[in-house]
C-alpha cells in the first residue's frame, strides 16, 4: 500500500509532469528541412525563457506550457512556413497542430539548455552594437545587418548575448555614397548656421557620423549646442535627426531620466533632446542631474546597467548605450566628470547672407542621404578602432589626457571615416591637428578648480534682502566694502554681509566665509548642489583659498573657524 501511494505521489509531482513532457516531446520528429522559428534559451524558478518567432524575449510558466494555454498565440499569423513547421512538428488529427504538444516541446528544449538568467545576458534591441566577433552590427528591429551588408535573422545569438525583436526600422543602404557628397553637405552646413568657430560645422558632422554607430564605439562623446534665441538650435538638431533617420528615434522635449531609461532600454542609439535648459527649481535641477548621470553611463564601455525594484519585488535591469545631443540657450554647468564627455558648440545669430531656401534643401538632402549615410558609416566601422587609436594617440602628443583624447578622437574619427576612403594617413592626421587642439583646449574647462569658481560666482551673485525692501547682491556689497565701488541703498554694507556669515578682514585684503552646515553662509547655498556645508569643500578647490589652522576673531564674542578668500581672487571674479 505504501509503495502504491509513493508511486501515485510521484506521478502527480511537477518533476514527473516535466519528465512526461520530455518523453512526449522526444516522440515528435521534425523533418530536416524545417528550422525552428522559436529559440529556446533556458529555464529558472519554474519559468521558461525563449525568443518567440517575432523575436521577442518571452517567459512562460510551466503550467501554461503544459496545458498549451497561450502557446498558439506565439505562432498564429506568422506566415505559412511557420504554420507548416507547427503542423509537421506538433501534428493533430484535423491536419492542424496541437498547442499542448508545442508547449511540452518548449519545456523540453528549455530544460536541455539549462538555467537561464535574463539579467546576466546582454539583451540587444534597436541600434548598432559591438558583436562578439568585435565588429559592428545594426539591429533593425526584425533583423540585423553587418558591415558587409549581410542581413541575418535575430534568432542567431551567442552564449552571452541575444537579439530581441522590435518594430522594424529602415535598414542601412550600402549603395555607393561618395565622400564628395558629404563634403558638399559640410559646405552647405557651414553657410546655413552662424558657427562660433570655423571648424564647428565639421565637429557637428563628425559627431553625427560617430553617433550613427550607436553603442559600437568603445567611447561615445556627447554634444551640447547652445546659443541665443533665433540661432537655429532647434533646426540644427532636427537636421541631425533627419540625417540619422529612424535609428535616432526623433527629437525629444521635456525628457526625464526614467522615461529615457525605460523607452530606450537595451537600445544602442543616439538620444536627441531639445531645450535642455538650466533650471533654478531644485527639483527640476535634480531631474537634470539624473539625466546627466544617465549620459555618463551611456558614454563608456557596455553602457551603464541600472537596477531598480520591480512591482513583483524582483530586480529589473535597464541599460542604454549611445551618444546624447542636447541644446539650450544657456548651457547647464557641467561638473568635470560630465564636461569631459561633452563637445560644446556655440551658435551665433543665423547668417543674413545665406540663401533663403538652403535649409529646406539641406533637410531634403539629409532625408535622402540618411540610409546611405548609415550604410557608409557601418561599412567604415571595420577600421574604426585603428583610426580612433591613431587620432587619440595624436591628441595625447598634443597634450591631452586620456579622457580628452578619447572624446575628441571619437568625433574626429567619425568625420574622417565619413569624408575619406581608405585608412587614415599622416596627411589626414596633420589636417585634423587644428580641430584637435581646439577641442583639447576647450575641454580644459573641466579642470578641478572650475567647481570652486562656480561656487564663488554663485555666492557673489546671490541677492540679499536689506532694510526697507532693498535688495543687493553679495558682489555689490563686497565691491563697496573692499574696493570702494558705489552701492546705493545700503546703510552699513559690512554689517549686512556679516549677517550672512561673510566678513571682510585684515584691512580689506581678505574675505572670511563661515563653513559648516548650520551657518548663515550655508543657508545661501540651500537650493544648490553645495547645500549642507558643501560650499566649503568647493571653495577650497580655488587657488589661494585656505583654512587657517586656528579660529579667527571676527568680533568681540565671535571667534569661529573660517575660510579665507583673497581680495585679488574676488576682484578677478568681479571683473
């Protein structure tokens, strides 16, 4: 009796059900001429993972697969060859096919693959990726294309990465596109906008060429275009979107980090954001800080993988790769770790002598060239790594550090491969020298003391409420007390500065600032990244600012520890 109960329990166990499914699946023979449209990946915790015939990464529970519930939807309407494969593989009496047999086959095939963890496998969707073979592949939604123009189905995958399906986008066009075509495009760009520097149009085109390769470059540089109203910033970013085509996904306004992270999850494509304006609101500023953190993650290596808690209390992983392009009237202050990843372009007013129809012709030209532009860059990606290495080495010879060299080399590698055939030579390297020097010099703004300069500038521009509704900036009061500049409306500028922890000292040769989290000076920085006393560490990065070893007497009953800012530094900032 006991043995009969054991046998009965075994027959009802999940393991027995899976074993039964394996046995039933093994009885089904598939003709050699049929290739499976479904790619089994493995199983974990009672769930089975596979790529559906549509290329989607799907997960189904054992209960659904054993009963065939939801299995027919995986294959239905996918075309006659798939329907014929199902009838051959999972034959039913009515000349149809049996979803239950198909579900049991999926269980068997996934069990044969072993344990599968989606979080540990690279999932690749729309964009350009670096394949395991180390060359670029363009994921076009329903297929991928290599640099030779070969189109392959998505269900071909490696051990550590899988291609997942998405809505199809236009494929790169490998029909001949002469370098002269893009040189003419560059000439038109130079005429149509008011570039601050003569080489800025070439920098813009080089960035766009590099951005078309999505996540393939080992280092991906970002672009920040700023200029006054009417300088054509929005038209220029729309032109980039037109030239990049569907791989860019259009221009985004009013984006958030969470929105970008979710909409571009597992994508390797550029992100274009218009009106990325600096905000005074602390909440909005923190939102932009999170977006800049996302851009940092996008720029290097395999992109930043971000983990978040899901609704079912399991970890959800997000990753996106590519280059970002943002525009604003007044550009946001970039911290050194961000500034070193960006190339900056400033636009002047639109030229009055440009042909009136030039922009329309440019837009039509970029629309017609888009697929060929992407095809040429994908083909030229075969020598991307060697070209980038040579230009980066040249940048280091000109005095760049590693980050500066990589950022500049990414943009100029895109430009060189677009405008020339064959590998880069010494003559072409020499012609790139002026642009390299300018990009290196400009990125010097990312030096360590830039944050101290910005913190001091913020303090000097801070407006203080005085008596009788009068308001004056710290700069006006400091200039009056230390340099004798006129300042109307203030009866006692020194006393008014002291109320906020700012004390002129030593014959007006130095300014003492109170550090600490609970000081009046700290309150002036309350809505900034230098809040909670962080202003002290930022100001200490300025040459000449120091912290005395002992407390300093500021009044009869006031002897705190302070930071000392020399008058010449204040005068420099004021002027």
